[in-house]
C-alpha cells in the first residue's frame, strides 16, 4: 500500500522532471566527468611524487609535462563541476516553480468544501514549504547520491588498477562508518522525536499564554504559567541535550573510522612498498583515496533519510494537486444577461456532513427587488443559504434558480458577476486602498472609487490616512480597525451595483449611527434590486419584505415584521427580549 | 547579543572545556601527516617492517585519542548550548509576562512568540556550532601552514599565498550571495503571503471572479522568485569549482617547488606527501568555517532580536498597597477624575477629560460608536494602561498606589475577545479564583447563563476545551469568560462588549442575573446596544473620546443628542 503510494509519487516526480531532460542529461554527463577527473588527479599526483625520488634524482622534464597535464585536467574539472551545478539548479528551481504553479492553479478551482475543511496554514505549508523541501531534498539528494555512488565505484576501480590487496583493506573497513552512522542515527531519531514533541508542547503553551497575555495578566495567572513553562522547559532541556549530543557523535565517529582506514592503508601500503609492489607515489595516491572514499558513504546515509523526507513532502504536495476540483461549469452553461433578480429555492436539501442534516426541503420565491432578511441564533444555517446562492457549495438535492434558470446551468463567472456580496469576515488584499475598492472592477477610475467610498462612508477615514487612496494596506490589516475594513468591503459592492445583493452581517463591527447612514446608502442601492441580509441586530432588518427566521437549518417562520410580531412566535420573542 | 552572555555564565566551565578538547583533537589531526611521512621516509626507505607497524599503531592510537577528545568536546558544547537556551527561554518568558499592555501592543504577539521559539532555537544551534568549530577550523588552517613551515620553508610559502587567496574567494562569494539570498527569501515570502491570501480571501476572490487575475499575479511572483534563485544559484555554484581549482593549482605548484627542493636534498619524498596532505586538510576546514560563519551570523541576528525584547522595560511601576485578604467583598466605588489617556505613539488622546463617579454596587453603562474610547476607558480601571492625565480611584485610592496583583484581584474583567485556554471547563473557570469550590463554579456558570452549555456536554465540568476554544461557539465562549470573572466574586465587574454574540433573550437574562448577585459588585457594561445598558444607574456616552453625556436612559434621551441618535438608530432600523 505504502509502496504503491511511493511509486505513484515517484511517477509524478518523473512527470515533472521530464520537461528538463536535456538539463538532466547534461547534469549526469558532467557529473560523470567531474567524478572521473577528480579521481584521476591523485594518480597523477602520485606519479609526480614518483618523479622525485631523492636528491639529484628528480625527473624535471617528465614532471613539467605531468604538471601541464594536471593543470588542464584541474581546469576542465572545475568547469564541468560548475556546469553540473548550474544544471542542477535549473532543474530544481524550475521543477518547484512548476509544482507551485500547479498547486496554486488547483487552489483557485478547489471546491470550498475542501478549503473550509482544511486549515489554511496546512495548505500553505504544502504549497510552499513542502514544495521547497522536496526540491532541496529530492533533487539535490539525487545528484548527491549519484555522484556518491559514482565516486565509490570509480575509486574502487582506480584503486584496483593500482593494487588489489590495499583495496581489499579499504573495502573491509569502510562499511564500518556506514554502520556506525546508521546505528547512531537510529538511536538519535527517538531523541529527536522527544525533543520535537517537547518543543511543540512548549510552543503551544507560549502561543496560548503570550498570545492571550492580557487575560493572563487580568487574572494574575503569571506564576502558574511560568511554573508550567519551566516544567516543560526542563524536560525540553534534557531531551535537547540528548538529541544534540548523540547526533553530534556521528561526525567524530565516522571521522574515527576514516582515520582507521587511513592507518590501515598507510601500513599495508608501506609493507607493499617495501617489497616493491607499490611506489611511494602510489601510496600517496591511495592515502588521498582513503580520505575521499569514506566521504560519499557518510553522505549517502544522510541522503537516504533526506530522500525519504523529500518523498514524504512530495506526496503531500501531490496529494493537494490531485485533489478533486469543483464540478466545472456545464458545457452548455449560459451567461446571465440583464438579470431581473428573481431567486427561487425549490425543495432544497443541503448538509455539510452527510449524516448531519442541515437544510431540509427549503422553498422560497423571491420576486424582483424584494428584500429578504435572515435571522436566527448562531449556527442555524444563515450563512449556508448564502453559500448556496453564490454556489460556493452545491445543493444536495432540489435547485436554486435565478430568473428561472438553475444556477448550475449558469457559468460561475456570470452568476457571481451579478451578485454583490459583503461578508462579516472582512478580507483585505495586500495593496492600496484603491486596489481594494476596485477589486471587482479593475478598470474603474479614481472618481468612481471615491464615489463608492463616499456612499459607504469610508471616504472620511480614507482621506485621513497618510497617503489617502494610495495608502498600502495589508491582509491582516493591522493599520485598519475592523469597522474600517467593513466599510472598505462595502465600498467594493457600492462600486459594482450588481442586480442581486448579499449582506452577511456586513455592518456588525460598525457603530449604529454610521450603520444607519450606510443603511440609507444601501437602501438607495437596493432599490429595485433583490437583496439578502443576514444580521443579528434586529434594527437592521425590520424593513425587509420577507424575514426568514431560521433555527437548526430550518425556516421556522416566514413573513414581514408586523406579521411575525402578530404570530407571537420565535421572532416576536427575540424582538421583545431587547426591551426587557 | 553581549548581554545574553549572562545566561551562559552557569556553563563557563563547559564553554572552556569544549573548545579545549576540540583543539586537542585538532593537534592530533595535524600530527597524522607527519607520522605518515616518517613511515614513508624511514620505514619504506630502510625496509623496516617493525617500524611501519609501530607507526601504524601510533596512527590508530591518535585516531582513538582524537575520537575521545572530540566526543568530550561535543558533549560540553551540547550541554552549554542547550543549558543556555533553556535559561534564556525562562528569562524571556518571565520578562514577557511582566510587560505591560503598552509594550505588548508595541511588540505584537507573533513577534514575541517567534523570539521565544525559533529565534532561541537558532541561537542554540549557533552556540553549539560556534563552540565546536570556531576555534578548530582556524587552528587547523594555521596549524597546517605552520607544520608546513617546520617541514620546508620554501614549499611553505605556497601555503602563505594560497590560504589568504582561498579565504578571500570563499568569503567573497559568501558576502556577495548573502544579501542576494535575503532577496530570494523576501521573494519567497511574497509567494507565501499570496498563497495565504488566496486561502483566507477565497470567498471574496471567487465572488468577484478574480481567480484568473490572482493566478496571473501569482505566476509573475513565482517566475520572479525562480529567476532570482537561478541567478543566486549561478554565483554560489561557483564556490566549489573555484576552490577546487585553486587548491589543486596550489598543489601543482607545491609539487613543482617540492621537486626542486627534493632535487637539492632539502626535502624527502615522504615530506612531499605530508605537504600534499596538509593542503587538503586546509580546504576541508575553510569550507567548514564558511558554513559556521553563515550559521553564526544568523545566530547573532537572532540573539540581537531576543536581546532587544529583554531590553524593553515595563513602563508601569508597581504600587505597594495591598488589600487585606478578602477585606471586603461587596462593590467598591470607582472614580475617574479628569482622566485623559493617549496610547504610546498616538498623536492624540484616545479619551480626554473623563469625569464620573460609579457608586459602590451601581451599574454603569458605557456606550458610543466604533473607536469612541469605550474599551480604553474600562481598561484603565484594572490599570492595563496608565492614564496620561488625571487619575482613577478605586475605594478612594489611586490605582497607581495599589500593588498590581492586589488591584486586579478585586476586579473581574471580561474582554471583548473571548479567550479560553486548553483544559477542562472547570480549569478555565478556576482561573478566576483557584480556590473556588465546584459549588462556586456552578453558581458562577449559572449566573453567566453558561450552565446550560455545561449540562449539554456529556462530561460536564470536565469537558475539555480545545486551544483557543475552537470547539465552542462565539456566544458560548463569551458566557464562559463571564463565568470566569464572576467566580472570583469581584468588587468591580467589567463587561467590555462581552455579550455581543449573545442573542437578545440570553443577553437580557444575563443582565437580570448580574443584578441579583449577592455580593453586589460595581458593574461596568460596555456595549453598542442601548438595550444592554438602558437600565443602568448611570450611562456614559462617549463620542470621539469625549464624554458627551451621562445620566439615566430617560435623562439622556431628553438631553443628549448623540445618545438619542444611537437609541433611535436601533429602534427604527
């Protein structure tokens, strides 16, 4: 099962890499070149040493020729290495770019059902961090593994060509370092797990206590918090020491094995040299091989964990990219034109979770220009109705029609073009105030934007900002108050003047006096337009043509203000409670 | 950064021992090529097998001693680094806890959390790395050069030339690429924040049909990032080939000079091999050193940031008056005398010249538009902020003269943002008063209209609230936070717009039960709804930070235009 998944991941990886075959071929070619030449150099060095036997016996002529050869080889190696690095960079960065691009493209067409159910932080980390890790790990790891294996094989061949027995000594001792590193990393893995668990625990405590420090101080809870913190901190210190120490043994240990190999080669080499089976130059060459030979082993053991990690990251990104997108617009989907604004709900059933019914058999006919208000306790499904009209979610059964056309037969674009929406949760795009107002109509002029801002009573605060309409605001909008952000969102819709309006608690953070003024502007805007208003301030909705009172996903009462008061039901209760 | 050294003081011993053992190991590393040279020149030349075995034995011995030294060094380094980080974390946490609201607003929560976590982690690995490598690498580099001098003066000159050259190239590339990497990072941040925005704003983006436009602008940023990465990559891809070429050219020169020296008899073959060995040791250590420097510049930057937080001092001086334990339990009088308050860095006062008396046991309503200064006003009572002008008195005493703990202990404040902590319902309520019995807790919950929530949960008081109260609705959270304030039976109870998510019926019930509390606290209710405060004994009407009217509902409807407007706006719709 897991293997199958890994295979799929690898297949997808290849799909992405395929476009860069030429770079890959070049990279491999130059890798081979680099490795071979790098390994060849010690032999030449050894030869050079052999040209200088003792006083008066230095063969300068041969030495000069050899040195010339070496310089050429060195330069070629350097260039080959550089080209290889550049190819690798090119593959890596382009592949991540492609993956990010695909992931983002997917993001724009995923159903809200998926996006609402997943934490934004998680998705962001898939698209950014995981993609990056994948690139770093898998591609770098791959090239490292490739050159590593090549180096080992090459070294063995070169060594064999010089002397079999010393080669055997090297081959016997080196896997030791592999073994030692593996042994240590297995031990430390557990310690790292403990460390990151303690770290996570501490971060979440800090998050809670520092994040809500005002409450902590209001209730003089500092000492208790510190006590808890210190307890975790001590544990973290212990685990951290273990993890840091044991993992840092790896280096000395592998270096130790290295030194053993070095000693072994030195002794056996010297013995062979005495008998004349090996020259001093040959020995010197062996010694440098002994130094190089173990390095790829250490690297490869690191590379394997890196590769596993990278594959895991890749799997997470690909999982996101392969997520089922929203149902595409029907092939014969119409584009809405000259919308009157009649909205019909026919036997609509809907639920977010299959076994938890929310809206059942909902029927409503809204005539052109009517104002519909939706009230009810939190969680009763008010916002759901809006999700359905905007087609953020599709109905389970039944249908919603605009001007008599099922909204599933309309392109999403034209549907949404004809509906203006202001939500309680304001969202500000990074950019200027102007950019934010004209989001629905990018070709709007400054005059139009100002008119819209004036209508939504945002103009007075905007002009007091340091750069007026050109002031840059950020998504978290720290320089704007919640109320100001809502005013901006309202200005967006004021600019568009769509035939259907949806206001979901659009003025909840605005004080009632300003709200009244905006209401008047809305009233003008809504004149002749169909509108849906969700609010818990009853004052906002009294003038609606239809008031829907919802509870637990059902419409329990329906009528205008007067009628509902006369009925003496839930609405009347709600209304009267504000005067008790 | 320097001031942080205090926290490593406890580990002075480890900080000395770690690098010392590292140096010892390095010394042994430097001896190895000499031993090998001896084997070649004496053992092989004479054909003495015993000599070879003896010196081979020395090599093994050196390896063992080296291993022991370096493991010891690693241990001391790890101990000092982790201990240092642990000390620093506690100090920073304590420090942050003691900061006043003014400083907290200024620093910002996310900054404090980053300092506490990732900055200190980076600092820890920086310290660990520095203790291990900062002494070792330069030591080996210079040691190898010196050893070369002991072997042969002329050949050693090659080292003198090549070491500074190599260092210049490695650090030069590093210096050029580091600022570029910062640019790459900010391009990456840009791509990241775009992704985040498209998630948080997905409804707006789709409602306005901005998908294609967003995709286009993401593509541009993505492309820009990739190009920048490729550009920096080209530069840093030079490091390896250039150092390789340089060190090997030096090697070639060494061989030539060595050849000359051997020819005139001042150098042996074995010594040439030793020199070649030293050259390759230098290369390895220089690369390590470059990495260490990158890591430590990062760590120093983190250290600087942590220190800057530690240097911020609380602007609030603690008073020394302590209330006698449970001296009085009923409401106390609260007086504002010409109070003005400006937030730090703000141009103008948020509230000014506020004057009123809240009698013991009375209910005061505070109403006004968005940004009129309602929250500011009530935040002055528990002294979350200090007044800029005038003074606030509780029980006839200036709040500044109270010890903060004692002051805040008398007050139950429910903040606008309903915050609960991970733990059971009971644990959360006990924040208000750790000594409260279950009976007290239940009573408080009932008064806050929260008891019905508790009984609907199968585990009752032991129901576990998730971090941030994610498993509760807004209205439920608000009622729990009110219960938390009530359980301490405060002398002053402040509700800062903390019933906004309650429907009118529950809101009304809550107000009724607050008036029936046996210990009769002095109550402040901040609200935007007139219905929530119209029955208060005294209503303060704020407009743009000014107190534009006070009195009962009836009086204000008659005399105060702002109040009348608010009231009418909510009546008529």
